[in-house]
DNA sequence: CAGTGGTCTAGACCACGGT
DNA sequence: CCGTGGTCTAGACCACTGC
C-alpha cells in the first residue's frame, strides 16, 4: 500500500482559460491520509495570480497545517493535477517554487517530501571549530538554566507573543572537549513548547530542533540570522574563557514555522578568533 | 530593426529522442550580431547530460566569450530553439538555470539580458554606514597608491597567474564625510587591466567595476567573499582612526568572469563596530 | 501592431526506487 | 515490475514592451 493520501475522484469544477480561478473538487478524502477532510471553503486565493502561484500558496498552507510530515511523500504530481484540475506541468511549476524556497525536495522514483532547513552546521557556517588534532568537530551542549518568565518587550515583539504570555528561557553552553566555545540564550513561547518546561535538564540533547519536532511537533521551516561583533562582557569572558573586552561574534537568530510565524529567539556568542564566514555573490 | 542577431536558417542536424546529443546547425550568421561566425566545432558537450543542461553550458560559454553585452538582448527563445533544434520548453529550462545562477535576467516583452551581479552595496551588506544625520550613505573613494609589482605567491595562486606575470596593486581608502572608514588593497593581473596601469590616480572613480567594464572590457560575473575578525595593526589604526588592537572586519574577495576565471583579488578592512550581516536560512 | 517572454496544456518517453 | 519524478515536445493563448 501507498504511503500517500488518495485524491478524491468526485466532482471537479471545470476551469479552462488561463487566468481563470483555481478550484479544486469537493473533497471526499483529503490529499493526505492523516487529516480530516477539508472542503473548498478553506481556499482564499488571489485569482489575479498565475495558477501555479495560487497552487504554491495552497500547498504551503497545507504544509503549514501539518497535512504531511517530513517523512511522508506528499501527493504525487498526477494526483495534485487531478485534484486542482490543472496539468502536471503547472503542478511541477508550483512545486518548483517550493523547492526553490527550500520547503520541499524531490526524489526521483520516491516522491516529493517536506524538507527541513539545513542547519547542518549552522555553527560551521560561522565558526571554525577544530579538536586538538585539527579535525572539525560538532560541539556538545549543556543546558545550564531554565526559567519560565515574562519575556522582554524585544523578544515578545520578535516572537509576536501576547502581553500576558510566558516564555521558556534556556541558557546553554556548547563545548568542545570540555571547553565552552559558545554561549547561547534561547527564548520559546511557552504555549507551543510546554513539554520543554518540565523536561529534566539532562534530557536536553545536543541538537534542539529534533527535540522540538519530537516532543512539541514544531518544525523549523526557516530562520533569519544577524551577525555583529561585540566586546566580551565579564560574564561572556568567564563562560568562554576569554579576556573581558576581547572581540566576540554575536549571532542573533529568529526561527519560524512554515506559516512564517516566529517561535524561537536565540542569541549565540563565540570568540571572534574562531569566526569565519563565506559568501558567494552572483 | 532588431538589436539581436539572426539565427541561421541553414542545415539542422535532426535529433529526436531524449538523451540524443545536442547539436546545432552549421552557422552562417552567428547567434549575435557583433562576433564572427562560429562553427559547431566549438561544442564539446557531455551527451550524458540532459539537453537543457548542455544548452545552458553552451550559452554560458558564449556569454563568457563576449557574444553578447549586458545592454543587448540575447537571442530569443524561438531563435535558440531553432538554432539548437530543441523545443522552446527546453530552451526555457536552460535559461531558467542561468537566471537562477544570476547570469541572465528575463524581461517580458523586451528579451533576456546578461546580468551583472548586484554588488549594489556590497558594503552595505556588511557595514552600516551612516552620515552624521543618520542617513545611509555610500562612501567615496581615493586611490592612495598604485604599483606594478610581482604579486605574492598567495595572490598569484588565487588569480591563477603565470610566474612571470605582473600585477597592478592599488591601495584605496573609502571615506564618509572626509573620514576614512574602509581601507582596501586590490590586485589585478596586468595583462587584462593595462589601461589602469597608466590612468591618472585622480581619474579612478568611486566604483571600480564600471571602470573595469568600460576601460578594460572586464565584467565581474561572480565573487567569493570570506569574512574574518582581526585586530587593527598600527597601520590599520592610523588609516581608520582606531586604536591599535581594536577589532576589525576583514572581507577578502576574489571576483571572476563568466568563465569562472578569477581576475580581481581584494581585501577590505573596516571597524567591527560598523559591521552587521544578515542571512536567511532555508 | 509586431515581437518578446509568461502561462498552460496534454501528452510521450526515460531514469530511478522500491517491491 | 510498477509508480515516482525527470526530460522533452508542439503547440495555444496571454501580458507586456516598444515602435
């Protein structure tokens, strides 16, 4: 049996000319196999946009609604073409857009999948960490502190939180061979991350995003990072083993879900001497 | 009259099935209107690649050979389809690749054009410059020194220069309201940039790339930049008006032509306090 | 108004992955 | 072996640009 949903084969609204509205049939079974039925009422698309663009937007909202998981193939091109009553070429173009946005990846012979952003080594993008023998290494992590607090106005604004809402604040260090190389402050809206409010600190893993996904069903879809250079405060200095006032790179990240809603605020500090960044300009 | 070349309408090598080799007809007039005729011998394409990929590669080599200028539309999709004996869909896909690479831009109703990379504000990408009243400003530039020298081994390697070849070395400062904010060292292979070896220093403009294009017919197609943090040397400090040892951002750039051949090596230093960089991760 | 790229269709066949 | 996405075709019509 297939791991996909079966596209409905019921009534289709016929649309012919270019520029006509994008419609989909009334749905008997949804496009996936794990959600309840949705009807056409959920579409509020701008008819002035090309069909493939409307299709892209609708697919994205389905993805944001959790209609498919990253391990599951989304509906096939043929199914989508039937469902939306457009040709497969138009479906391909819509999917192309989402692939270009980093939302989907195609896999020939297997299907099309939701893609997580490659934070692979977000750290390696900025910091060159090597062990004593010169091999690149991924730092381990330790959560030093967790508190449930009212966030500052800045963080509340960045995370679009209500005035009364509380946040989970984590203080973390990342270590290489026992030596702290990065210090991190993380803020999460409590409502979305309740399981992390009580998780024993020792159960936090080196990578938080898999934890978000497993325990809180929150998938990071994209993030914005801003880099600056600062001088080490006495606190930074003692955590990172630097001289007070020595240059420190500050990486400031806001991570969002597929709907574009920000749900993690994070700042990372590391010695500027370990910093390097490469950009291609075209 | 059209600003394009007229595609030849002579013999076409017929290729039918997918995977067949990409061929073009023997050329009577070339694809543009400013170069001499080229024949099919100039194609050494890998038949294992999809046609649109071979087409992309051939177009890129034509662009690198200067077959079109950035102000001129390249051959139309229909012409290219006829010339290479492929459907316009395949041409579109090849052009899509080059657009994604930043090599071409399309303009509906006008044509498809060679695109220069947007260094718009390469500086603004990294440094936040503001005048006294808080408005963002573009620094002016002054060339302090020019010498014709044997480049260091590092620079010779980066620019793939022959052992005997000489380089033009420029030392520049960039100023805001008379205050030096960036110091730059630039190396160029002399052979490609002969006109700059004798140009009076006062005739150098704030932006060098338009100068490269106008005087030396060298178009920057792409560049790689590497950022690091250093401490100001006494020289840096006196040029930039900083304290010796204060943090400085070093931006190290190698710029290349459309064929991927590097032809400019540049390092830029500025106070780390004016630095900021933003990245989107997907 | 002619010519460009942009959108869209309805197919065909190929290459790959898993059963 | 079947089903997936990948390549490619040969059109049609639309939207924009510039003469």
